């Protein structure tokens, strides 16, 4: 007798299948039936877990964002704020470049965001958490004497925007080398605010 899969495993399988179908067919052309077929479940079984494809889209975004949350946690474990921010920058850019499927899905989701109130709400919270993380990091850097006093929120918002913006440029321009891009970020977001003590 084959053991029944746990709810968590089944949801993960459905989510992975849905990402593939969304990318293959586009959001509008994706049906619950197509997702069910790809996931190897009945249509009724799929509705047992999700009421509609909007819910699956949000679940898939939550799944992908866990990687970003892991990077935040590891950044906090670094020996200094400076090293933590640099760790995050390098690994954030590397993750999206090394996972084109997830990156394509992220852009697909962003295109649907303005049409979907639940997805928009999710991204607003995600963005707020993101800004809070960086603002806290820059503030801690100031408190520890690593960084000069400055507007920590401004640093947080511009760093976040620059990270997400540079991904698109790097996908389209093969001449943009990751090591150089990381150096640009270090120069603009770290060295420019470092104290004499930390340099």
C-alpha cells in the first residue's frame, strides 16, 4: 500500500506544477484543470487545496520568497553589519540569476499584481518587511559605529529598488558581470557611508 502524501507535500507539488503551467501558458490561459493535470491530481482534489488559481499564484510567491527570508536570516549571522549587507546583495543577485524559472515567475506575478488585490496586498507586506529589514541593518550599522549617521530608510528603499532593478538589466545585458555589479553596490551603499573606524 502506497502511503498518502502529507498535505504539505501535496501543496508543494501543486505549487511547483502551477509555476510551470503559468510560465508555459501565461496567467490568463492557465486553468485549474491544466494545473491539476500537471500536478497529477484530480480537478476536485485540486479544489480541496485551493479555491482558484489566484490563491495558487499567491502560494507560489510565498514559496519563492522563503529563499529571500533565508538570505535575510543568514545575513544577520554575519560578523558585521557591513558583511551581512554584502552577503545579502551577492546572494540575492546570484539566486535570481541562477534560477531563471523563478525569476520569470516573479516578473509574471508582478505583471498581475495590480489586477489582483490579494496579490497586491501580499507584495505590499513583502516590500514593507524588506524595507524594515534593511532599515534595521543600516540603523544597527550606525549604532555600532560601522556607518556614519544617515537616513537609514532612504538607504533601505534605494538599495531594495536598485537590487530588483539591476536584475532586469543583467538578464538583458550579458556584459554586466556579477562581480562588477556587486562592487558597484558596495561602493554606493557601503563605502559611501562607512566610518574611518570600519574602513
